[in-house]
């Protein structure tokens, strides 16, 4: 790529990030080839030294190359609740098998609630919600959304039965149910454990597939994250499910929730660090603007939550006070991770830099560049 | 540079290459996308070769497309960047003519001239917003030669189409002509195709554009209805310079190579083809281009890759992550009971 240093330099200093975005007609000082396209020097930010090697790039009047997804808050919410559901089904099954009734109860009802909200968010996000069923007319391995829909279709009913068993079980035992409903409740109760096991078997898929959903796009900061994003998301799911357990289960039952939350937070943070290194330039949006604030909040809340959970387990006297705030912090951290990753991707699609520069570099590395 | 018109095919490209009624020419190519999608005895793959070197920016294609396909108005904006006020492809823009004004020679750095020139930085931000063409604000002494680039963009009808791969309803499908088309009555507006397209072509229509197909993904159909009756797509039919050429992709590729050779012979060294290579990241586009500058100058991605190429690796990673979560949860129930 031809770079005309002097011209570029001035353009950079005067216009990077400012005039560029106002869509001003080309000034006389644009370097050749800048065209509608202008070459912009990549910088770490105003007044900072470049954090990455210098590169310039051209675009069509600063317009995006790829389109950001039309998705709104529904989708990151869907990612979060899917994670809570998947993780909770695991905790519920474990609690069921090891005799921790309050954890089982919280996790089963939590999974049912979360998957319901998650499903509602998915449908609500559609341009034509009534046509949701069209998702079920095909099964396409090449479409993560199709695969995900089928995973949900498998997981949902089982998580639902386990949750319903929990909701009706109490009423049944206390004889609150009318005679007519008792057989149904007894059936649900009997089905609770096997259904919970199937939900636990499919729950991890619910938590992990959403990373592929985002990564299988041309959105730079999602696609380039594909290697580690599944680990970030399952870590976040574990932390959130653990957080829910800490928030609502009886203190005596929360040991596994604590361990899952701490391990999940650790996995999420390690994977996130590695992810940023492997993403190159496209990691930048994770540090800027709304996405940057969310990702920082996620880290702070995650560390506080995990530390609070660990202290609660070690010092039961403190745990009585600390457990619930720690659980809430862990859930909030997971929300921030999902919204942060989502927003970073949207921002990366809006700025042509993240599409053009990595592709240009790839071309030059492979010797396919034309100039 | 002067625009060269040499090498334009003598006959109106589209008309000559159209499939005659009832007698489609069948393809034997085993890699043909229509064949691979299960079409038996499909006609030859159809596409566009857009030769931007002879585009005059008249936008007849944009208008013809809107007229034929009933594409609603998508806003009357003045973008303030060039003579292009459409901006880019979208749900209600299926042909888009890019217009680029750039200096034809390297601009001399103003600092070296020692002139009291008005340039960015000296008069503060925003001072040059009055809108100057190349050199206009600085007088003849600094006036540079400039050139206009014009290019009519369209859906690439990729051989490996990400939009089609990721569509969870099967609304997007491969036609017998090897093109990629949305079925309006099946799309549920999930929007997945939108971020999947490496060229930013397809988009979900919003309410402001009118009541038709709101919430549904929309893009160029390569005039599927016209192709079925052996007609040329509306844009190619309307193009007065044959910048948009319609025909069999195989034949168009040859034509493009010949046109490139002609331009190179005439000294237009910056001419290059974009999207014609079957070995590129999308397996070659059904609609490809002859450009006079880097692709990104026109708003094209320089090295597009179909995102699903990495999908097997993504599923593997997600599988390992899911197992990790399962194992981690199981492990959290081990150990001391509390
Ligand atoms: S250019 Fe985009 S919308 Fe057109 S076929 Fe390729 S992926 Fe699909
Ligand atoms: S928006 Fe429509 S065409 Fe696009 S992927 Fe979803 S269902 Fe398919």
C-alpha cells in the first residue's frame, strides 16, 4: 500500500477522529489515493502514542464496510439469561444428586425463569416475531442460530419440567393443591430428576453456543474473538449461576455455588485476556466507549463478587452478610460481560478501520496486495 | 486521467447474454453453486461484471432497480461528502453508485510550500468545512488535478454466501441461476444475515421506508423474476454505458480479463479486478468489478472472507468450552461438604 507520509501525517493530526466523522468534503491536502476514502492514521487515542504499529487505511468517506447487526438489548440479554439457565441446570442437577434441596430449588426455578426470559428476548428481537416458528422448518448446521434454536428446543422443555416440579412440589407436600391437580404434580415430581439431568446435559451447550452465534459474523470484534469467546462465555455463565445460588440458596447449601462462581470468574478473566491478545487491532473496541466501561465494570464486579464469595465460604460469620451482595455482583458482572462484548462488536462494525486494516495486513502478509 | 471507453463490448452485454426463452444453457461445472445446492441441470450461472472505468455516475441503475423491484424510498439525505447522497447498499438500496473525488496526483505537502495556504490546523477545526474541491480554496498555484471515480455496487451473489449459510429459516436460498435470494414470505427478520455479510449488503427493512416487507431482510435478487423469463436485470438494461454487464459468469470473467488487459495496454496501470477470483475468500463473487483504485476506496472490503469458513473451528472451541463448564460444575460438588 502506498503511504504518503507527509500528507498522511497532517491529515492525521488535524482530522483523525474529528473531521473524519463529520463527513467533510475532501480537503486539498488529502494524499493521493485517499479518494473519498481518506487515509487515517491509527492511533491509541487523542494525544497518546500509537499502541499498535502505525498503519493508515482508506475508506469510502468513513462509512462502515460491514453492517452492524440490527440487534438491540434483547440479544445481549438473551446471552446472559442463556448462560444463567445453562449454568443453573448444572448446579440444580448436582444439588439434586448430593442432597442440597435449597440450592436445587433456586437453580431449577432460576433456570426455568432465565430460559423463559431468554426465549422471549429471542422472539422479541425478530423483525417478524410471529414467524418465529419458521426457525423450525429447517435444521442447518451452518447456521449457529438454527443450531441454537434446536438446542433451546431440546433444553427448554426439560428445564421447564424440572422447574415446574420444583414449583408444584412444595404445594403438593403441604396439600395446597386441589385434588384434580395432584396426579399432575406427582407426575412432575417424578419427572423432575430425569428431566433435570437432561437439562444439565444440554445446559452447557446453551451457555457455549452463543459465542459461536456472535463469532460467526463479519463483525470484526466478534469474529476475531472466536477462539476464546466460548470460554469467556461459559466462564461468565458459571459465575452467574453460582451468583444466583449465592444470592438465593440457604447458606449451608452454597458451597458448590461458591466454587463454581470463583472458578467461572477465573476462567472468564483468563480467557478474556488471551482473547484480547489474539484479537489484535479488533480488541480495541473492548476498551473504548460504552463497551470499554462495561468490560471494566465486569472485571471489577467479577473480582469483588468472587472475593466476596470466597470470604463468605471461609468465614461463615461474614458470609451471612456478604454472600448475597457477592452473588448479586457476580450476576451483574456477567450482564456487563455480555453487553460489553455485544457493544464492542457493534462498534467494530461501525468503524471501517476494524474491517479494512486487518484485511489489508492479511493481504500484505500473504503477498496478495495489489500495490 | 481520462476515462477510456475502448474495449466496450460492441453489443449491449446483457441482452446478448440473456438466456433465450425455454432453452437454458446447462452448466457442466461441478463447482457451480446452483448444482452444489441441488439444482439438476441448472442454467449457466448468471452474474454481473461492473466495469467502473466507464461508469458515468448517472444512477440510472439505482433508479431502474427501484422501479422494477418496487424498492421504497430510503430517505432524501444530503450526505455532504460527494455527489453520492445514497451512501451505501441497504434494505432499500439494492444498487448504489459510489462517487469518489480524489486528487489525481500526490498532493504536495503544504508545509513545504511556504505559502499562506489555508489548511486544516492553521485555521482551527471546522474552518475548512465550507466545502472545497481539490485545490479550490487555495488558488491556481496549489490547484491539483483531480479525478472522479464512480462505481455501481450491488450484492455480490457470493459462491460461498455467508448470508445464506447463517440464515436459520432457509429464507435465503440459492436459485438455479447461482444467485442468492431472500424469500420474503419465509424470512422472520432474525437479522443474522446482516452482520454475516462480509460486504455489508443485506439489511432488515425499517418502518420509515414504508409498509412493504418491514422487519424483513432485503437485498438485490439479481432480478430473479426477469431472469426466469430470459430478461436482463433492470440495472444492466438501464445502464447507458454498459458499465454494468450481465451474463454467464464464466463468460463475464473472460470479458473482464480482456478488458483489464486492454486498460493495462493503454497505460491505466491502476486498473484491477475485484471479486472475479474463484480462489478468494468467498469463492469468487457472481458480481465482480473492474476498479481503478484500492477496493476500500470504493467501500469494498479488501480481503473479504466468508465467516463460515471458520465455523468448524468455532464449533470445536465451543464444544471444548461446554465440556469445561460441565466438568467445572461437577468438580464444584466434590470435596468437603458444606
Ligand atoms: S454479498 Fe452479502 S448479501 Fe450478497 S450473497 Fe454475498 S454474503 Fe449474501
Ligand atoms: S433475517 Fe431473514 S433472511 Fe436474514 S438470516 Fe434471518 S430469516 Fe434469514
